[in-house]
């Protein structure tokens, strides 16, 4: 049911953008909604990050799985148990760019003799890495619509991405890998019983939404052609706050279905699990050093607490303690 609801929602959203353009609402779906989506994205992102940053961390809770710094003659693990800010930076660098934690993903199987067997499961790591890196490349490539002239690094990336020179226009390698990685992540969620059991609609919806954006984008480039000049005129106008209604009306309707899905993704991003992108930098399990033995950390939640010492307790209950035979420190 969660799968069908998520898929149906994405289909309806795409059709809303497409039909809206057909009935003449290009200004709404091409100008008004993109501005609202960007405002929600930026406002929601700032709000969530500020809310996280305001939460005190009562003690050091970095995730460690290696030897901490102790005696000089004991070799320590700089990445698994970072002690200095430089160690933490190295760990974060590999975490963000290489998804190092996912390399430890394991799978468990129960053999016929009843023994559990554990092994490596690199599929999630490879799929996630391929998806995120290709999505970054696609986002950078799309910057050519926002800039005039196009910076050299975007042109270089575009030429490198189309190095196979298959088809006309050239089919980008990242487009294929992006869709393949998303399809794998979705299939993994559907076919692994344990993962499917804990999956909710908000786990499937982003996958279908990204697949919808990817498929409609490939369709626009290779099947239903649209005027790239008018698309760039519209996008540059939006970026410079001088939107062109004439350019919006000359673009194929399919483009607005694609654009509306992108707008939904932007608006949805700050209020979903996708916010792990900036959240990883604010995670105390990743951005803190494991130096509890060397540095005294004071709990920021500490506040004055009224105490009742044993001496005061005995003064209050001494007579009854004597009657009950409980030993006391003082007779009076």
C-alpha cells in the first residue's frame, strides 16, 4: 500500500504540471511555483539547521570502533576513534565523499545447521555512492541553464559525461547510472523482507520522485524535444528575478511536468529524511572527537539541584533508625 500510494502521488504530481501547461497555466507552473519551492527550500533548510544547532550535546557520543588514544606505545586508530580536530576532519571527509560507514554494512544468513553467518553487503554502499555522485554531476551540468556564458568546468564536465558519444543528442553516462542506481535502491527496498517491513510511504516517495525527475528529464532530452533556448531564457529570467512569460509559453508541456516534480522535491527536502545531507555535519556521532580521557566535558544541561546528604538524612530519622536497629554514625 505504501508503494502504491507513493507511486500514485508522483504520477498525479507529474500530470498536474503537464496538464497545467496544456490549459495555459505556464506562468503558475513555470514562475510562481518555482519561486515558492525555492523559498520553502531555503526557509525550511535554515530553520531545521538552526533548530539542530541549538540542541545542546550533554556529553561526547562519537561512534567509535577502533583503539582510542591512550598510552604512547599503543597504536591508536585516527579515523575509527578520532582524538584531534584533524582526525575528525579526515573522518568527515571520507564519510561525506565516500560513505565510509556503509562499507561496514553486513548481511546475516541462517544456515541449515542453525548457525548464523555474517558477510559483507556492499550493494547498498555502491548504489548509494553511484546515486549521490551522479546526482551531483547532473546538478552541476544543469548550471549551464543558469549561467551565460557557461563556465569552463561545466562545459568540461558535460563533455566528459558524454564521452561515449552515443546518440544525438549525446546520451550522458551519469543519466544512465543515476536511473540504474535509483532502480537498484528501490528494488532492494522491495525485495529484502526486513527492509520492506520497516519501509514507510516517506521511504518510497523520494525514490519515486527522483525516478520521475530522471525519467522525464531523459524523455525531454531524447524523445520529446523542447526548445533549449527558451528553457534557458526562462531559467535565467527566474535566476535574475526577471522571468519571461513569453519564454514560458513556448516550452513543451512535458517540461512543466518535469519542472513541477523538481519543485516538489525542493519543497519536500527540508521536511523529509533527505535532510541527512546537511545533517551529517551536525551529527555528534560523527563531528566530535573521542577525547573524554584527556579533556573534561561539562554537561551544558547542568543546573543547581537541592541535595539531601546522608548526615542530614540521619539527623532527620535517627530516632526511628535506632528503634529499627539500623546502625547510625552519631548517637545524637
